[in-house]
């Protein structure tokens, strides 16, 4: 995890926590090793994962499952966000 989680609340009182996740690995492509690095914004919505998210510190190693979607619905906007539905501290 690259930065500390930040939580805001919707008008309906639903917590939405966001943070940036840095991925770094070595992958095989066309028979050669390639370093894969990316930074992705993560959003966690709802109460069920808030305790786990608030316990994360900068530099924590986590595995997050969920789905990827555009950051907003504007035409031509291609920034992606990972909507986390499962969090595992590793």
C-alpha cells in the first residue's frame, strides 16, 4: 500500500475509503522477464471492510479482490479504479 487510507461519507452515511496501491512484480512476456509496476487507486465502499482498511499502514502488503471500473462516467476519461470487495493482509 502506497499511502494511508482516507475515508469520506456519502450523504446517505455510507463510508467510502480510498488509497493508492502500488503493484510490483516480474512477469514473463514473449519468453523474457519484464518488471511490471503500476499504481492504482482503490475504493472500499460500505461498513463490512472498514475495520480491516483502517488497520492498514503505509507499506502494508495486501491482496485485494474486486472489480476495475472507470473512475467516473465522463466520456474520454480512462483512469481506472479498483473497487475492493475482499482484502487480505499478507
